[in-house]
């Protein structure tokens, strides 16, 4: 654990140092996916980014263990439901995209699987050269296990609060937050909060006008107050 | 056109007659996808349904022209962005699922493509035996072209209002609506409105408690007023 903490401090410094030297707009995005990812964690933020890609040149890599389609399905459904969707990766953890600038890490029931090591390792490996890093929902548990949130303010899913925060004893977890910004690291609360967090990032980086165009195109009424969080109260935090 | 109208009236009657004779909860869902579908039109409603599938037995078929992955990408991006996602179908229009009870039709830039005929034909063909029918965003243009909205109240994306409503001269289009319910047909406004419309459907069919559990799990503050629609004003409707 101590070794991890030492590395993560170096990684955090690397990320900030890199970002502060580059004033161009980020172009190259990546998102990791794993079995049992939460659909809206991925497609809420990406829908907004899809629309932004009509205003700015943007590339997306979808990064996974292999190039096989990755399902939202968890191993077992208590109702024996067969209700899931699969997304097609473009890159693997072994052959990730070059020059990645922004990495998005979603959450989902799959963050509780014992098979998540390659995802965690990839996040730890990618982080130092990133300009921006964004987690949605329980994706923060992946980031915490990768050691990249240590010493930072961060938030996560409110229903899964205890499960996630146990992975980050050296993270300053913020209970009442729709999203949290710490330097170039954005973390959001659960599922739909990813849309607000992504749009907050978008407004910071690409400007309020570009972001309003996106939100209006999505007919989405943005939450503008990052501390608005009825779900922290609902779940007794 | 007159032939289409005649058929659609028969189809509408068929749907309602079928639904009124069946008091069981619907189990078998389908969603159509086509190149250039809007990601959130699909994955907003489906994320909510994914969570509901932990409370009720539910099956999902993803229905497309072929079993090849279907991309959110439209033919051209003005910024030369390469920013898209692909979903994997489970069924084709030629070999659709049997016993489909609920069909969801998303929108997106792809609704403007000249290659949409097979999607429109499938919707027209599937409609008579459905119990419930749901469109999101410009998906209403597909339903209008399939003739299944004729004589009904319906809504659609507010920015694309003129484009969509021109396909449905015999539809009673409602301008100020987050979503509209007419019998067993639910139509929603643009993109993110699909989440509110899907949850309204869910509350009607599976109950308020089940729906609140889903919304809380998504940390989503539902819009409960179907007539709340600042985007109708924004786009001058």
C-alpha cells in the first residue's frame, strides 16, 4: 500500500504539471469499459461529448480487456432478466490509444467483480500522461484502487458510498456533491450525475456557450450547483 | 398516403384492443437501432430499464437491419471528429423477436438518412401486436412515417420540430410537453426527455415505488410534470 501511495503522488504531480503546460483544447478522449458497466455512466457523458464533437474536433477510444463487445450485464440477475446492452471497444488495455488526453472511468455493478485488475492497472498506467481525468459513479472505486485519487477531494455514488470510499482511505471524500473538481480531476456522484459533471468539465474547458448548445440540443436542464445533492441526505451521509 | 392512413387506423385499434385484454406486467421489450441513433435516446431509457430488471423479470431485444454493430456516427462530421459508439443488435428486422410487448423507437441524426425504410417498415409491422409503444426524440418521425401516430396526441424533439411534424400531418402534435401519453403510446421530447418519459411509463405500469427505487439508484431527479417544457419556448414553439 505504501508503494502505491508513493507512486500515486508522483502520478498526480505528473498530471498537473503536464496539464499546466498545454493550453490547447483536448482532442483525444478515452473511456474504459468492463463487464457490468452502468449504461448511463458511459452514455450520459458520451452523448454530451458526441454533440460537442460537432463543434470541436474530438476523437474517442473505447478501451477494454479485449476487442470483444462488453456488456452491461452482471453475472447474475435475481429476476433471471435478460436485459442488457453491449458496446464495441476500439482499443485494448495492452494496446491503448497513443496521446490520450482525457480518460473517463464509469462505474456499475461490474466494479464489484474480482476480475477488474486489468482495468485498475490500466487507469494507474494511463493517469500520469493525461491532461484530465474524470470518474462517474462507482468508477471512483477503480480510480481509488489505482491510487490516483489519494490526497484529492473526490465524490462517488451515494448509495454505494461505504463500498467505494473504503478503497480510498487517503482520499478526501465529499459527501454532498453532484460532482467535485480537484485540479484536473473531476469525480461525479451516481449515474445521472455523470451528465452534470461532464457538462461542468465541458464548460470549464470549451466554454459556457459551447456547453449550452450541447445541453439545449439534449433538452437537458443542467444542475449548475456542484453541492446540490439530495441523494447524500437520502442515503444518510 | 391514404392507404397508409387506413392501415394505421387499423393498427392503432389493434394495439389498444390487445392491451386492454392483458393485465399482466409486460416482460418482452425491444428497441430499434439504426446508424446515427442518438446515444442517450437509447441508453437513458434503457439504463432505467436495466435497473428495473432487478425488480421484475424483463427481456430486451435490440433490433436492427443486420446483426452488425450499429454506430451513433452519422455520415459526416463537420469537425472531422471520430467520436462515436457502437451497440450490438440481438435481432434483425427480418427475424425479429417473438411475443414483443413493448417497442422503443429512439431518434438521432440518423432519422434524416435516406436508408431508414427498413426501420420504418418494421415499426409499422410490429405495432399492431404491441401492448405499449414508446418513441424518444426524433424517433417520433419514424413512428409518424410508419403511420402509427395518426389521430393521436404526440410530441417530439423541439429543435427538430418542423422536420418531424411534417411527417405527421394527421398527428395532434403537442408543443409544450416533456412527454405525451395517448392510450398505450408514449412519445417524449428530445434526448434527455426519454428518461422522464420512460420513468412515467414505468410508474404507470410497474408502480411509483418501483420507479422511485430506479430513479434513486440513478440519482436522478425526475421531472414529474409532463407539460414542463422550457425548450418549447426556447425554440419558439
